[in-house]
C-alpha cells in the first residue's frame, strides 16, 4: 500500500502544479489581449497544461480510490476530504471552460478575476491537507 500512496501523492502534486499555474497563464493571456499582443503561444501552453493536469487528476484519483477501498470508507474526515477533492474536480472543469473560451478568444473575465481564481484552489487544498494529516474526529 505504501507504493500506492507514493503514486497517489506524486500524481496529486503534478495535478496541483497544473491547477496553480493554469490561471497564471490565463492572467497573462488576458493582459496580452488587452495590450493587443500575440497570445497564441499562451493559448497553446494553457491547452497543453490543461490536458496534462487533467490526466494527472485522473491518475491521482485511481490510487486514491484503491487506498479508500483498502482502508475503508469510514471516518468523517475522509468524507469531508472527498467533498473538497470533488470541489477541486469542479475547479478543474471550470478551468477547462476558461481555456475553451480563451481558444475561441471569448474571454469575458479580467486578469484580476483570474488572479483571485488562482488563489481559490489553495483555499480548497488547505482543508484537504489538514484533514489528511490530522484526521480529526468530526
């Protein structure tokens, strides 16, 4: 089971790298569009990073499910962790929608919005870390 944990953590770290960097690309793309700069490279970067982070998300979920089934589906902390993981999955889906609109050059959000959006993932990740480390009896 330790190897499964290692792979789970590895894929989660890779997923979070994409989750944290993709909104930064969106910030630069929006600012580049406002300055009438060529943002094609940023669109390509965003698309590739989105694909990478989505694959890493799926690869993180697979060993996570194995661990969940092996250790049992008990503990309120685990249920809350899954709620926050689902929220990160929704965050990933919303990022997909933002990249699709960027590809179509229909960006309706400001760079400030994407800066704040970037921080929202951290607000969701921190409770997951607290729940996993402390496993509080809720």
